[in-house]
């Protein structure tokens, strides 16, 4: 019979505890389930850049609670079914502590179900659909970017002030985000006395938008609202210009419609475009200038709202983990609610009731290929009501 001495017991205990100690002192893993290929790849690129820049800064200053941040990327192709597969891998195989990156609102909603089922936390820095923090809200899903209603509220208020009683036609991509943004802007215009002439929804990655131009011409709108994004916007606006539809027509849209990633490809067809956004490189603060300078130095490109919100997400998660004193889901979730943190846009607050960030909104217009801020709306005026009833 083997006699276990006090020394032997101590040695065995130290071996048993070694994995736990490693888990507590090893890297904090953040999974990034984002499109790195396809139509929304330019958005995924900004997401990646923003996260990597912030992670580099945080790690240079000691990490999160003394632990380095490790980003693990997967290409979700802006496809909800692929996003779910990649999220499951990140949670189950890579054992990430937290997940972000989803762009397509359908992907965010689908991955949110995985997060809830496995009791993990995630946040989107991109998806606009109001349902994510409204009727389809989840206790395990947070949104640090502005939702469709916030964008639409700012844009509709500006539009009605500059174009009283506008006649508006709506064109959106045919999926969750497209329909949500169109509905939000339509409601904002109607509530302020504007007129909606019609709407049409085009499939994602449409190559030919001219099939919808007859309907638009027949309606004779003064304003066209669209929530296309990425390469879809390039095709839509350049084709409208080729067909002469942009003459005497104001084009407005969602904040992801014209960005620093696609404005060069759109060219002169983007001039005059206006949008309600939660971020612009032109925000005149020292904090934003520091961020823009660092982003340009790292990537030789301007940040857009996706890059800025993804950058801010790392600091949101850092603040929550350090407040919680843990990476455990229940403790971090509690810490995230009502949390305030600083971003290039200014200070944000995570509303506890629906996990929607409250932030200042801006109306930005394109003038000769450059973005210029035209108006500002306070966060509490743009946020809208808390419609989440699940928690």
C-alpha cells in the first residue's frame, strides 16, 4: 500500500490545480465570426481592423485584468447558417470567452440563439435590425452600435427640416436588416408628415438594379432611401447614375450604405448622399483624432462606423470584465448592464433593459467624395423606447 505523505499530497494538488491557474492567467479569447469574403468582406475588414487595433493597444498596456487579448477569426460569409457553424466552433472548440463580428442581422440573431443556449456572451458592432434588441432580444446578446431606429430618427429629423413634406421612395436589401431599416425610416418620415410613395426589396448581391428603375421613375420621388451596403451600394448608385436617375433626386440611407470602404468605388454617384450615423472620422474631438491617426497609420485607410464600433467593443468588454473581476458569463453580463465606457464617438451607455448602446447620433453628407457632419442628435433623443420584454 502506498503511503501519501504531506509533501506528495501538496505536489499532486499543485498538478491538479495547474490547468485552472493557466485558465485564469492565460489569454482572454475573443471569437470574431465575421465575413472575410463575399459582398460584405469590406465591412468584415473594418471589423477586423478595429478589433486588432484596440487589442494591440490594450495588450501593450497589460491586457484585460493582466491577461492578454487573443482574437480568433472565422469567415461567416454574411450567411446565417455558416455563422452558426463558425460560432459553434469558436464556443465549443476554441473555447472563446466572448464572441463578436457578425454583420448580417440574420447572422446576429441566429448566433445569439447559440450564445443563449450555451450560456455565452456576444455583441454585434454592425447589425442594424431593431429586432436584435427589441422583440427578438436575448439576455446574452449586446449591441454597441446604433440600431436602425437611432439612425432613422436622426436622418428623418434632418430630412424634414431641410426638405419639408418630402416624397420618398424606399429600396432595401431583402433580409432582416433591410426590412428593419426601411420600416424604421418609413415610420420616422410618416410621423413627421412626409409621404411614402412605395418600396421595393432586392436580393443580397444583386448585380442589376435597373429592373427596379421603372417603378422609381413612375413614382417620381424627391428622395430615395436605401439600406444596401458594401458592393451592393456600388452597383446601385453607379447604375442609377448611368440611367440618369440621380438628377434632381436626393439619396439618403442607412449608416452602412456609403462608407470609407466603398465611397471610392462609387465615385461621383455618392455626392450628396446623406445618412444618420453613430460615427464619422470628422467628429471634432481630441479622442477621435487620436483614434483616426492611429487607424490611418496602421491600415492606410480611414475608419468607418464598423471600424470605430469594433474598436470600442474591446474597451467595452475590458471595462465589463474588470468591473466583474471575472470572465464568467453571469458576472460579466451583470457588469455590462448600465455600463458606461469611452469610445472615439464619445461616452456610451449600455441600456440595461434591452442591451442597446445609447450614443450621440450625427447626420453626415458626402460632398465631393468626403464626409461632412451636418447635424447632431443627443443620444437620449435618438434611442427610442425599450421594447425588449424577455429579461
